[in-house]
C-alpha cells in the first residue's frame, strides 16, 4: 500500500485551503454566466469540475459552505465522518486509512 507522501507525489497534490490535499482533474469548457446564477455566487461558474482529494488519517477538513453539488468517489482509505446541516455547511474527519 502506498504512503500518504507517495500518493501526494504520484498525483501531484497540493494543500487544500480547507484541509487535506487536492488536484483539479477536470474543468468543463462550458460556463454559466454570473448573471444567470443566484446571488450567493461571486462570478461565472464552469458547468462541472473534478478533483482528487486526500484527507490523511487524523486530519480534518474545515467547516465550509457548499454552493454547488458535489459527488464523491472513494478509491482508498477508511472511515470518514461527514457532518452536514440544512444550511449546506459540512466538514469531514478521517479516522482510519491513510
């Protein structure tokens, strides 16, 4: 099994502002203009983006607000505790795995 350091190097991950590591893997060419979005958005938005995200064991992702839908795929690791509330705020904590 690869170490956290090996995964970071292999996938060229960088620190994520809210905790963990990430790298953008996809960004659609299509854009929704700011004028067509609800007022809580601060600019144009791509139709879709994708990232790799790594949350090493014992680390947390800070509480933050989600303005767009997110889809998660789990490839490696163990149990994560996700906390969501009705205001679309969430955080994650990794208890096992890497």
